[in-house]
């Protein structure tokens, strides 16, 4: 009885939010809510997983809500092609369920079937090994249409305890290295060999994303990080016949000299540098390392400067949506958080920078592990607001859309533009 | 409610010589009709449409339809036979085995083209639009709809 009551209540919450925002598709709201609450795979679902066809969890930059490296499915696709990036979540946290019913996978909430889902398809190269003996799935990871190169999973901001408070990159990296032997720093030869193998599969991938933890070292701040990106991008570039290839680098806020070098010496087509939160005051609290080394205003200035190098529509910044509401120093209300965030995002858009968000997941390995993320209504309004800004400024987000990325509910909506 | 396509219509949709039109509507309700020879029927009897251009009007309208429950229309004609199918896009394969098979297939047929999505369309209503059928239906349902000179003694 209590389960039935709870189910009605949760389901009606989704309907209530959609009733307030009829211009937001139900499928995108379902995605947001699944990312917000996480998913739990039932025994039936786990039994139906076919490791030959379905992609299982592999190397990743960040950890998950269950803090485990279990061979469960990587994630889900909705029937409209929308990707849900979500991770296994303990039942006590009230996640959606992924079940296997009547011959297919379903996202369910209690007893209610919410949507049929597909598991991410496993790429063929996941069964192969590099010449140096590393499983290729640990070198380059896949999303349904994107290749991820996580060049280094060590972040120097954590060196002096100034890592971003929502982030678990270093603790997760240690766990991956200890349990799976996943390298913390990639070699260009391994990356190039793996990319070549991935490209053998026709129609499988549309873009490449590189990201990593921050590296302070070098003659100038971040030179060492840039060196490594240049090295990897040049190695990747040897596998294409065009000078440029659809790609995104999500890096630290590089200065103009570093950005020009990346653009000049590699085939990179877009640049993203995450401000994480669009409030200087909260940025200083949540991202103390970024605040100390670069500062909010300078970070923002550098992202805007990148537009002059990579071009309008090819530069972005990412937010950890909802972290601006973290306690005790975040915004006191969702209305205030939204107003400030969208005002700042509009300022960035007016200068050619697009803003996207991910749904914040308070991960066990992060300082904010005891916090809670924002309401579904908030995330729906944030997606709507960022989408409206992009539409107003006719700002493309092709490099970070539903297909090239799949982790931003706001850029999912760009399919209508 | 999905309906089954008659064998004659399946054959028309699979015939490369048939004329196939796909009609969608935009956010303002304006129809957008285009000739789409990549409309077909798969081995399970489902209508599919291969969209080659991610940002085409048709693709955007199909996304809007799958998100908000909108309907589309397919018209197919060969010889004297013509049909209209009203339905809904219910799925877009943008990755995975169905997509990849279609990607390889369309490139074998058309050369160096890309593929954005394999849309699955669920038919809800069939209209036999061939002239003899439509005329017979009209005369049976509306005997008053006739000019008198056509039946004068």
C-alpha cells in the first residue's frame, strides 16, 4: 500500500512539472529525472544484459553513486535518441528502476512503466587490446556516438586540497587504477591506435571529446596540460584525412597563447572550459582551486577570448547544475539561483559563449557527498532557460548537442532549432 | 492505435520506383512536404524513414512530433495506386545496430552521404487515395454531390 502511494506521488510529480512546462518534452524531463535520481538495475535486467552487445561500465573520469566498479550497463538511450547518462544507485536513494519486461528494457518507477529504454551498444573495439597490451576500452571510452579520451585522471587542484567540492576525480581515479589497472595518464600511441580501431566501425561515432584533470605545471600555468592535449590531438589527427575533425576539448581556462597553439597545431574544432557555477561568490566557495589559480572573472574572460580563436558557436562553458544551491553558502532559493545563472549565461551568450549544464550528482567520493541535488522543476527551468538564450542569440551548440555529447538536457532541446 | 499495412501497400513502399512523400508540420502548424525515397518498410512491417540531414526541417519536425505527440503523413503512389498513411514517429534510432546497418546500406546506395536517424513511423490510419476508390466512396456516401447534367435523361 505504501509503495503504491509513493509511486503515485512520484509519478504525479513528473506530470505536475510537465503541466507547468508544456513546451518541455516529457522524454527530456524523464531523462533529467533519471539523472537526478539515478537508476537501479533489477536482477531481471541484469540477467538480460548481453556483454557481447551491451556496453558495460568502463573507465570514466568520475565515480558513481554506488562507489563501485561493477560490470553493469554503462547507460541508457530513450526512444527519441536521447541519451541518459546516469549511474547505478543504491535503492535507498529512491532511484528509478531499469527492468526487463516482455522482452525489452524499461525504465520504471515503482510499478509504473515510464519509458522503454535501450542499453548503450558496445563498440567493436572494446574487445581489442593495444599493441602495448592495454584493453582499448580503458584508453578511449564510448558513448552512443562519441569517443571520450580522458588524457589524465589526476587533478592538481586536489594537491593542496582545493579541488572542486562536487568532484571525485582523484578518489575515483585511485579506485580505477587499483581495481582495474586503468592508466591514469594516456600515451599518444595507445590513443591513436584505439581511435583507428574505433573508426573501423561505420556509422558508430560522430565526435571526439578530450578532457582531464587540471595540470598546473609548465613555464606558464597549465602549459604542461596543454602540451599533453597537443600531443594527443596530433596523434589522433593522424587518423583523419582532413586537417580538422569534429572534436571538443574540455580543459582548464587556458590563456590566448595556449588556445591559439591548440587551434594552430591540432585539428581541434571546439573548446569548452567549465565555470561550473555562474556566480563569483559561490565559485570561490565551490571551486577554490580554480578561484585561487585563475579567478572567476579571468576564467570567464579567457572563455570569451576563445571565441576569437575557435569561432562563435564553437566555445562553451559547463555548469554542474544545482551545485549553486549547495548548503550552506549556495543560493537560498531556486528562483534566485535560476535568475542569477541565466543572467550570467545570457552575458556569455552575447559574447558568443554557449552554456550547458549537467545534473549534479552528489557523489560519495566528493566533499559534497551529503548534499542533495535540486528539484526536477529547477532542472527543467534551467534547461528551458539556457535553450531560450541560445535561440535568442542564434548560438549553435552542435559540438555539444544530444548526439555529440548527450549529457546536457538544455542542448538536447537544440534539436528543434 | 497502430494498424497493419496491407500487402499491396507494403509492396508500394518497398518499390524504388514509387513516388513517396512525407508531410510534417512545424511549430506554427505549417505543413512541410518533401519527396523521400528513403521511406520503406522493414522486415517486421514497420515503416521507416532514413533522414540524411540532422538539421533538415523534416528532421526537426519529426523530433517535435515524437516529443509532443504530433502526427505525420506519408503519401505513396505508383501507377494508378495511391495511398495516404497517417501516423506518428515513435522512435529515432541514432546509434546501435539498426542505425549502423542503415548507415552502411544508404552509403552503398547513394555514395558518400551521412545518416542522421532511422525514424520508425507507426501507422494509425490508411486512406486508399486511388481515383476509382475515392470516386466510388464519394458517390456512395454523398449522392447529392453531383451536377445534374451528368445524370440528365
